[in-house]
């Protein structure tokens, strides 16, 4: 039986979605920049992003949305004022909205992020990285 494949152009996002699986490892192989989230898909007004992290990010919070992290490769520490959460591959943590946090990875780490479209990664649109679709 042939593989069903239907391509749908998503308005304004610059990429096409299909009814086949999305390979995050292949998407991560397309870039090398750190702390530069790439949009790989979307659903219900949320962006699916992959990002490579190494070192420490900035302390920030998101007033209007939670912050979803799923580690695909490596180890990620989510620093918060009340204590840290350490994530290994396959583990997920959601930082509640309004909680100040600072992601940190001692070695390169690959992460899946899910967030409402347009959410600035620093919590501030003026200092946020531009998100490109790949």
C-alpha cells in the first residue's frame, strides 16, 4: 500500500506540512546555531520548535504562557529561583507562566519547544531571537 502524503501550505510560515512523520533529528542536522529556535511545525496556534543549547541563557519569564521543554539529546538544567530541574533525554518539564527561569546546558543539548505562535524566547519581543521555519 502506498504511503499517503498530502502537502498543505501553511499561510505565512514559509514551510509545508504533510501527513507523514516529522524527523526532529533530521531537522536538527540542518543548522548549527545555538540558542536560535527553528520552527519545524505547528498545530492549533502553537509552534513546534527545535533548538540547540550550550551554556547559560538569560533569566526571564513569560507573563502569558507556560514554557514547555523536552530534551531530545544531552542534559538541560532549568534554573529557577526556588531550585533547579535537571532534564535528560526523553524528559519534559513545563515552567509555569510568570516563573523566572534560566535554561543551562554544560554540553550541547537538543530540545523540543512547544509554545504559542509568536512567543519571544526571552519573554521580551525586543531581545528575542528571530524564529525561522526550516
